[in-house]
């Protein structure tokens, strides 16, 4: 029996190349989605054995990004997920793996890497692009990157609590609270000030 695969990406050329990579493994694409809404509808309507999904798609639904992953994992816990992303933030990449994503593939990688990842996940293995391993290992250095703070801001906008956001991202509650405070005090700045910005050092004399 052929592996049935749902693929999702908001860019048609990427969707086409992902479909080609899936077909090259002998698997069958049973649905293509270009938004979180379309993806969730396809998963509800069609049985599948594997999901290959873009991390960031147009926000036309109740969820996107890390929240979309958690929704999928909660409703289809046995469904293997390969996530495609250009994300380089170690905190978010680590959170995706801890949520149960089985494959984490750099969208800039050659098509052969996705092909190999599909084969590996079909056999029960987990796969991470080599380009992501250093960022994941050093995730603590990525806590002040704008992309992470924008992700946190979106979660707050959707009514998530500080503790829920911290749990989803695998970061301390104090980290999320610092963003919330910085956004409030700083008039909506994207990122909190670094330690050196908050407490400038005296110049050497």
C-alpha cells in the first residue's frame, strides 16, 4: 500500500516541488493545502499516513506556526509530521521537535534531502536538517531574536496565557513575561532590550 501524504505550503512552486519529492518516493499525494484552514479541512476529510507541511502560511485561520503544529498533534497524535521551514531560531526549532514533529527540513536544502527525510520518517526515524542542528543545540542564545518575539506576540493576540505560551515554546515563563512587559512599556517594540541596552556600561577610562 502506498503511503498517503497531505502536503501544505502557501507558495505554488514549493507545493509543486514537494509533490514531486513525495511522488519520487512512491508515495501518493492525496491533498494539497495552501493555508492552515485548508490543511485542517483536508486532515478532517481524508485519511493520510504522513503530513509534509510549511511552518509559516497565510494567517486566515484560528492558528498558525507553533499553534498550528500543536493543534495537529493534539487531534492526530499518530500522524507523522515533516515540517518545512526557513526558520533559524533555535528556540522555535527545538519547540517543534519537542511537540512531536518527526522531520524538520530546511526549505533551502536540495530536494534530495526531503526525499530522504520522507523515506526515513516512513521507517520510523526522526530527521533534522544539518543546517538546523547548531541553532537547536544553542537555542538559549536565540531568546532575544525578533522572530521569536513576533511569535509570542501573535500568541498573546489570540488570547494565549503566559504559561501556555511558555509551555508551547519550551521557554521560562519569565522570558514570556519579559516580552509582555517590554511591549507594554516600550510602546509595542518588537523585541525587548538586551542586557547591555538596559544597563549601558560605563566607558573605559
